[in-house]
């Protein structure tokens, strides 16, 4: 089974809410930041344009289950699993952890499906697109399953 | 079947991303803003404190499926359905629409489960709590199902 | 003296922080939302593209003084003054109020300068641009000063 | 003259807007994240509570001048200067840089004044407070000026 990609960040004060914990919408931003870091590492751009066509990875589905709160200044670790490579999409599972050693806790679990799309740079509708061979080659070693 | 609660807002420029569409994390904030408006209307506070104990509604699960993009300045309508009242939790389904008349499109569908909790004002762990009779009385007319 | 443009919104739960008040970065988003509403009302687009060139209004300066905190669920009123129309820029002053009647309080004052720019749709550097005669005609009645 | 405190982060996709650049409100969040990191390093908490009284550092003024846009994935460096320690407040100047070597550019300059305050944990108005001797001792070596 493929190793997860590890992404770390410190929880910002601006990410908390008046309940004293990180707002639940931030986990989706953190999942995306982890995806960005993964794609950057393997050399697949999250966004690209040749001036005629723009390419990107919009989300078609995202979910998160919250087990325990995360707080200001927590050192957050996101373990991002590339579960499945589909013809036109990537399916991720993100496990969120905080704390070190005995204090380490699995605080949330997210899922996200990103679809590869293009659209005219000058404007117009998005269209889904098959991943390129270069993308497949770079992403397959990280994936648990390749359905293409 | 109970009528959904209607919440409207205009998509802000700050809510867009470089793909030219509203960022997917915002739908969770919009779902929560719709929940806030619903609770405000029926007189159930989203957050309360008597100086000894704080009460709130953290999310334990949230998800969204994105059908079509939403753009800057779109007039967004959230139809919030209170699907189920449980002993300690509320389950919502949110349907997102943009456009008027023939242009009207169902652009996304979200789900969210909020749990009623308390914690000591002076700090300490959160604990889930049964909804009060007053809450049940105010929320039941909006719910499709009451499992208490 | 020109009347300010009035923009209202309810403070979201997601806009609060663990200090129990709205995070100070939100006032800049609110100022921009008020600017968007003003420009929409007079028919000057905040963003436009003809497929070859993109037009926009990036900020070159923004500031805010915070007099009193703003809280979840507060009904916020932004009084946006278009202070000065310059050849290539608009200078705004925003006064933030919450509360009604005797409870009404002036909680913050912001300033913002937006510059009119264009850039190639296919990518490339931004360049500042003189406001068009149509823009001047639409904006001048709202401005306290026109320096063009 | 005291050395600035260095804080680095990568610009997130979620921090961009439809103009293709980082939204101007994020610089205020980045300035605060740099302040958090500085205070963490010297051992002054950004937020604290003894269960009776809460302590914090709300902003009373913040401003930013934007020289050049910042983009998705840019490696941002914030040079945070603690300009002045006042009896009850800290004044910062933040210089934002992106790029390495010959490509390095000074993209923005921000200012921020944070006031030391307390309020009853059980709720009530905030009150400004003199910095403690322990805070002064920890912060003075970083400050360009101490006016206490």
C-alpha cells in the first residue's frame, strides 16, 4: 500500500472561531493545500494555461468527519492518501492529526474528488479531460488504485 | 413534507479563486450562514453562555457535491432542509441554486450534522447534550423527521 | 457633499475568532463587498474581460482603524464614501456601524484605494489605465472630489 | 537596529481570487500569522485565560500598501519589525517579499498596532492593560524603540 503524502502547518489565529476552535470550513482549505503540495512535489500543476486553454482541478465532492477539535497554534499534520486515479479524476482521503507522541490524536478524516478540466482562456464552459500519460506516470506511484 | 428554509446572499469577489469561480470551501460557510439564519428565525441560539457553561453546535460531519460553478456576483439561494432532529444533533441538507426563471440552476448539494454541546466557560472539554424541550418545540415544525 | 452608499450584512459565525469577535481581516472583505455593491448599482463592473484583455480594480492601499468590536450576528452597516476620483484610481472611506437607535455605534473606519488596470487575458503584467468617460459619468455623482 | 523576525509560508490556492492573484485581505492574516510566530518564539502568548480573565491582543489599526501582486504557490517571506513597544501596545511593520536571488521582489508593506487587553472570561467589555515586566523583558530585544 502506498505511503501517504505528509503536509504540515500551524493553525492560525484567523482560522479559529468564537467557539475557541478551528472553524470546520478550514479543513477543506487544508486538504486542498495538502493536495497542492503533493502535486507540486510530483510536478503536476494544480493550475496551468497556455494562453488559449486553462487547465485545472475543480472539486466535485468533498466531505469531512470531525472527531476532535483543533485549536490555535496546533501543529497540524495532514496525511493525504491518493486513493484512486480515475480516467478524469483523483480521489483523496486526508487524515488529520495533532500532537506528538502519547498526545497524538487523529482529529478528522476528509475525502475529496478533483476532476481534471479545461476551459477556453478567453472564457467559456469547463470540460472534463482525461489525465495525460505524464500525469499518470507521476501520480501512479502514490496511488492505492489506478482505474484508467 | 416540511418547507425548506430560504437563505440568500450575493457571492463576494473575495470568495472567488484564480479559476474564476467561488472556492469550494465557501459552500460550507454558506451552509452554516443558512443554519444561523434558520436558528435565529426560530429563536434557537447558535451559541450561548451563562458565564459558567458555554453552549454551541459544532459540526461532526459536512459534505458537498458540486454540480456547476458559482461565480462572483451570483445571487445564491440556499434551500436548507432540516432533515432529522436527533436526541443530540440536527441533520441538514442544503440545496444551492443560482439564476432566475429559465436560467435557474441547481449548482450544489450539501449535508451537515451539527451536535448540541456544552463546555465550561473557564475552559475544558466539550460534551454532547440532549436538545431542550424548548428547542424541540421550535425546531420540530421545520423538520422532516424527529428521532428523539 | 455626496451621500455615502449604504451596504448591509449580518456578521457570520465563520467571521469570528477565538477572542469572540469578528476577525480584523474581515473588515477589508466587507469594504470590498460594499465597493462591489456600489459599482454594481452604478453599472461599473468590478471585473471584465473581452477575451483579449482583462480589466479589474486591484487595491494599492487599504487601512482600517478599529474602535469597538463587532460580534456574530451583528447587523453591520457600511457607509461607503467615494472620496476622490483620480485619473486612474478611486479612493474610498468606509464607516462601519452596528446597532439601532440609541445602541448605534460607529465601530470602525476604513480606507481603500482601487486602481483601474488591464492585463492580457492570456497572461502578462497588469498596467494601470485611465477611467473611461462612461465610468466617470456614472461615478462622479457619488464622488466628493473629482481630480481628472 | 533590531533584526526583523522572519516568517515564511506558501501562498494557498484558496488565497487567490478571480483576478489570478492573492486577495488583498490575506496580507492582514499573514501579518498576524507572523506576529503569532514571533510571540510564540519569545514566549509571549497571543491569547491566554486563567478561567476568570481572558487576555489578548486585538488590533486597533492595520494598513497595507501593495506594490506587486503575489500569486498561488509563491514562497512568501514576511519580515516583521517590532517598531515600537508602548505601555499598552505593540507597533509592527511587515515587509513582504517573494522570489529568490535576482528574482526577489518587495511586494507589499504593512503596519499593525496590537493592544494588550483583558476581559472577564464569563463575558464583559475589553479593557486595555499595561504590558507585564515579563513581556517587556522578552520583547524589548526585538524592538527598535521602547516607549514605556
